[in-house]
C-alpha cells in the first residue's frame, strides 16, 4: 500500500488546527486567562426561533411511524431546494430547484467537488485566501498559481494574463472582507468564458451583503451560468456551523468537453453522499421563511454592530484595515510587527485576544492579521478595550 504522496506537500497542520493547538498550550499554562475569541469564524448567536421550532416539529415527525423519514433524496428534499430557488428569485436570479444540491456545508463541497475535475487542471487562487482551497488541491497534486491580493487592488485580484482552468473566488472575501462589484465579477466571467475555465464561487458570506448593491450571487452576472458553480453555506448567515447545511448550485447547461458538470456531480454525490438529515433540512427550510429571514437578519445585525465597534477602534488607533462592512472579517496591518505569527503571540499573551495570522492565508497575508466579528457584543467590547489599552500605550 502506498499513501497519497501529495500529502507531503501540505503544511504540518491545517491553519485553524495549528491555532487551536497554540491556544490550548497557552490556556494550559494560564488556566485563569479569559480568552477573547476573534479567530476562527464561528458564530455565537443561537439558532433563531423559527429554526428551533422547525427542528422540534421535524424531530416529532421522526418519532412516529406514520411520519418517519429514512434516506432522503441525495440531492436534498424538494421543499428545501424550492425554498432556496425562491431565495435566488428574490435576488432577481432564476435558478431551478433541479440545479441545487443540498450539502452538509460549503467547506465539504468545495473539497469534494474536486473529484469531478482532472488532476492536471491549473488552479488560480487569490493570495491571501481561505486555506481549504489550496490544501484540497495540494492533496490532489494540482498545479496552483497565485493571484496577489494587495492594498493596491483592495485585495480583489482581477483576471491574470495566464491560463487557469479552475478559479476560486470568494466574495465577500475570507479573509480580507473585500467584496467584488459587478464590473469586477463581469471581468472574471468574461475571462472564464474566453478560457473555458470554471469559476468556483464561494458565497458563504453573501448574507452580509444585504442592503448593498454589490452582487450576492455570481449568477447576477450575465454569462455566469456557462462558467460558474456557486457554493453557499448557512453557517455564517444562519448560525449553522454546528448544524451543517449548505447548498451548491450547478446550472444545467454547464458543460466542459461535452460533459455536464451537473450530471457528474450528481453521479459523484449518489455514490459518496447520503444527503443531509431530514431534521437539518427542515431547519434550513425555516431559515428561508419570512420569519426566519427577519430573525436571521436581526442575528446578523449583532455581528455587524461588533464589526462597527472594531472598525471604530482600529480607526481611532490609526491602524490600517480593510473589510468589516459587508463582512464579519476585518483585515488589519499588524501594528509594529512584520511577522503575523509574532503578532498573534503578542496579542494572545498581552491582551488575551485570539485572532488569525495573515500568513496562514498565504504568503501575501504576511504582515496582516484577521479579526472576526462573530463574538458576542460583550466579548467584542472587552476585546476592543484590551486592544485599545495595548496599542494606545505603544
Ligand atoms: C474561517 O474562520 O475562516 C472559517 O470559519 C473557516 C470555515 O468556514 O471553515
């Protein structure tokens, strides 16, 4: 037996695993330290009442022979796919329920989708970037080309002057919080159509765009149905990090070398995936109900408010930052540090704040740092007080 040799090319551990280990070691040495978590983007607001009621109802159904559900449809129950199609329709985008695949999360689908692409496709990823895009391709040995994100392009790299087969775009962006406008996305669609490339569009943070006129789905861009797959999540917008539910939209007409990606993915899922639990899908359906949408909007408002407080604090301290408006993430320069890992330790040890070093998102992230607004209002307030105390004296 031989192991997958490409794994030798991965970093020692996944970014957030490494951070958890460092934090656990610090906490062991300092058991009384009250750590303020602004690292991994995990939510703190509980599920909204409409979702909780749906879970209760679905659990009750599962407890009676007449209403019990066994295996569900691999692609997801029609009730949820129809609710998602209506959500798209409200954004002015026509997507048929048949084009939607319910998943157990965007991260899983983003990795699993690689099953249907050739191993020698050239992959283009922005740098800095959500590390799962890179690691999953390294595991398969695909060649990766990086697109530099810098303050000059507002961390929103445009199409390159080389050919790429697979392109990862995430907007609003993890980690920088930047979001593409229509014109910028249209340039990407034009590139993908000209190069017969595929855009893997990660819209996990689209909920944070509400109220803006920035595109919240790539399918708002003409031509995208012929060159893009969109991967969405309920984790960040509806507090589903512990529930596990997302969806992936693959237009029926999306074809490469005469093969329908919709069919390939359906074939892959039927073989390797048994769907998402009935109870979780009923819970997800409730997110898209009028009450669910209104309640979820309120919960998101807490994170927006946190982000405002964080932005005000950074501004007051004269620390340059990006994001935090259409995003739960603020991307800041490390004040007084070249190494973002050194700054991580400094912040942990001197302010008990856990953030994410920019270098963990790629070499272009070095010298930058990500703070997440997913804390509670109280922990965010405490963290910003500590932050002010720490940096005001420097
Ligand atoms: C992050 O903090 O970057 C995200 O929470 C990670 C994820 O969604 O997997």
